[in-house]
């Protein structure tokens, strides 16, 4: 798996945020590769730059220096419309607070992601229903977000993220607003869409419950990558948790 | 989905929707009423000219309008006109204001129109009682039924005094109203001359000559020839004389300016209200627009959502506004100045509403253009 060509690659990313006295160096030279079929977790304390890195990988923010390569092409120097085009072609997003459209029902929330891609009409509606069934919401198609539980809303968001079959899915703290049971369900879903559909999935989290689902854990602290663990081939989930514990002990 | 989202955003906040619709409605009704009055006035002013069966009008030089032509054209001039090649007929007509003395006391101003029906220049129209023949009887006149009250009479058979002579109502018309609010009094040519004190040497003078051309005669050629022969006159096409009357009553008196000003005010107020509500709606839904942007929608996709919202407001607001405008129109049908609505005006109002809403969308669009999609993560 590690030998696969990356679909998304960040090299020496530096990002300054804010202006004047409030200026912060959120990322201080970060390099990261995402390959298909893997669920990568990006872990780190609050304020360590996780969201900033995710935004840059997702072509939402441009780095101050460094380069992001998406599907083999550099994104350096692209304008907002070109970046938007890259996002809709290649990337699905999942947010901590779901960011569903409150005035649209589940199917419509998924359809809108297809609509921005120009996929309309019956095929788009059918595709939206299909992905909602895939995430286990076949019985909630017409529900509005206000009539869905948090876990269900996040699953609608997952369906929206994968509806257009992007090669990359980026999730920012997808389980932070969910209880344990729903958090596990969403992580299992993310692991599944990575493996079954051969996508690169990167989830930002500081929720240790999520560790068991990862193929790979990247640690970030104070704007720098400070470590990376990979689940050995054939080893199932609890092992990586052990690896993490070992590393913690070593650091201590 | 653009329409769906626009529709849901619009109906999500009912109060704001109501404000938006009231804004558009107010605008539409105000503009419809002002322009309806404008059209109504225009029709009233030009009605008499339109109804005549004439290719050219000969007026005294600088005649301002149908009611203010003076009584100065001579029969000599008429014969000169008749002798002009291409001219088939030259029909004399008299039109002037005069004082009407009511049988019960008091007086009012009327516009006396004298023409002989058998000359074919102005056919009687909208007669509801009596015939044109009845008006040939001594003293006979025709007036519009709607003015009976103003004239202080009840109907057929009543008498009154115009300037020097006694007149008797022998026929009634309906819906021939006058913009000047001075009722038209129809009577044969010679009696009009007599009433207006044009006896003796002035006994054959006229206000206008209605010129009818021989078949195949060139209008411009005849017009030039007439203008050369007849000194101290204007030779005008029907359209030119109509425009001159309109200019006189609508613009020199300021009435038209006031109506158009009112319409512009309506547009302005409507645009401001719609812009305001659209902007605040966009602000309320800004997170959704940011999400759309993060999902990779193009800027124009989001603009379309806002424009669709504006367009939907326009359609709904226009429909409601038109219902009210048509109601007002209906209620005004018997007033001194009935409103007029034409398919053209209705269509223009719709185009105007769409335009107004599109302009209103500008500030909202400027707002979403500044969205930073990175804000999607900071919630
Ligand atoms: N718009 C901004 N302006 C200034 N500083 C910012 C801005 N956004 C984030 N930061 C700062 O950048 C650092 C990294 O933030 P972030 O990537 O959101 O961290 P995390 O997601 O790991 O909590 C933090 O110190 C944060 O305060
Ligand atoms: Mg964060």
C-alpha cells in the first residue's frame, strides 16, 4: 500500500495566518502524502494546525510556501475558481458540525453536491438515494436535518462527500459532536469507504476512540509533523492503539 | 437544485418573505397606478385626434393642443388647401373652450367641438342616446353622460346656455372624457361658430382643417405643398399633432412629470426594500453559501441561487401586485381619470420587477463573493 502513487501530496507547507501582531505560523513546513485505499488520521492537540493543514490539502486555503499536488498536478498559482473546480472534481468534505443545508432534506442535501458538478435530474436523484442507502439511511431519505440525529446527520454528510465519487475525502473532527456509538459508526463508515472504494480518506481528530479504525496515524504538534505510525499489514485495529501507547510512553 | 434552494431559503423566513413581497407589491402598485394614470391621461388627451378620419392636420402656427387651437383659419385658406394636388377633402372643425351656464345657476367651462358628421372627418362614436341627426336640430348638442352632474343637467331634453346661445341636449355619449376636465360639447360646425361668437365676418373661420388625401397621394409631398401655400399655419401628421397635445398637457403642465416621478419613486423604494431583505437573507444563509463554496461550487452557481431567490420574489411579488393594481384599475373605471392597463404595460412592469430584483441582488452577490470557504471549518 505504501508504494502506491499519492493522489494528494503536500510538500514543505508553511502557512501564516492572521495579520500584524496577531500573525500566527500555523504550519511550519509540513509534508504529507495520501494514497488510495487508506484511512489516515491526523491527530494533535487543539491549535496544532490540523484544520489549517486539512484546508490546504483540500485546496480551500493556499499555502504561504510549499506545494500541494493533486492528482499529479501542482495547485500553486491557481485562482479561486480553479481551486473550486479541483475541489468539486476530486475532494469530498466532512465537517465537525455536519454543515448540512437545514432547508433541504437528506436526498436534496446529497444532490446539491452532484448539482454543483452539473449532475442533475433523475440520475442525480437516484445516485443520491443510492449513497444514502450505502451509509444506512435508506429509511431517512426525505428527512430534514432537524429530524435526524447527530449520527444520522453526519452520515448524510458522508453520503454527500462520496456521492460524486471523489478520490479524496477530508474530514475535520467528524466524530467530535457525536456520542461514542455514533462516533464509532461514522469512523467505521470512513474506514469502509477508504477500503471498499479505494479512496484516500484523511480524518482530523483528537478523539482516541477513532484510533482503531486507522491504517495510519499522523501526529502534528505546533505546526509540525512529529510522528507517524502505520498499522502493520494483517494486524487488526487494537494493535495500533498499542503502538500509540508505546510511543506515548517513549515520549514521556 | 438552484431553484429548490432559492425557494427554500425564501420560504424559510416567512416574515422576511412578507417584507420582501410587500416591498415589491408596493412598488408594482405604485408604478402601475402612476403609469396607468399616465396612459389613461395620454389616451384621454389624444382620443379626439385619434378618432378623426384624417391624414394631415392644418392648425394655426404654433397651436398647442386640440383645445387650444384658436379660431383663425379662413375659408380662403381652406380653398387653397383644397386646390393642392393630392388633396381629396379639407374638413373644417372648430374646437374651443367656452362658458357653460347651468340651468340651475352657476357656470363651468366646456370644450365645444363643432364638426359636421356628413363631412366624414369625425364619425359619432359611443352614442348611447339620440343620433347624430338629432344634433342637427336647432340648439342641439351632445354631451357625455358622465358629465351630466358637472353640467348641472339631468339628461336628454335639458337646456343650458353656452356663451351667447341656448343649447338643448339631444344626444348622449358614454366614456368620452376630457383630460382638461372641461366636458366636450359636440355640435355641428356652424352652430359652434355661432355659439363661439364667430358670426359676421368671422362666420366661416375654423380651428383645424382635417385633410384627407387622394388615394396614392404621397403624404410628405402633399404636406410640403400645403405648408408652402398656407402661411401662418402648421401642417402636421396625426401623430405629430397627437404628440404636440401630449407634450402640452403632460409635460408643459408638469402632470406627466409628476406621474413619472411617482413611478420612479416606487421603483426606488421597491429596490431598496428588496435589496435590504435579500442582503439579510444572504447573510443568514452565509454559512450554507460557504459550505457550497467549500464543496466546490463555482462563484456563478452561488450567484444563481441568489438571483433565483430574487427572481422568485419578483414573480410572486409581481403577481400579487398586479392583482391589487387591477383591482384599483377596476375601481377607477368611473373616476374622472380612469387608469389604463395594457398588455405592453403589464409586460413592462414584469420586466421592471425582474430588473429591480436583479439590481437588489447586487449587494447580496457582493457579500457572497467575499466568502472565505475556510470558514466552514470554524463552526
Ligand atoms: N484565521 C486565523 N487567523 C489567525 N490565526 C489563526 C486563524 N485560524 C487559525 N489560527 C491559528 O492557527 C493555529 C492553528 O489553528 P488550527 O489549524 O485551527 O488548529 P487545530 O485545528 O489543530 O485546532 C492556532 O494557533 C490558531 O489560533
Ligand atoms: Mg480544528
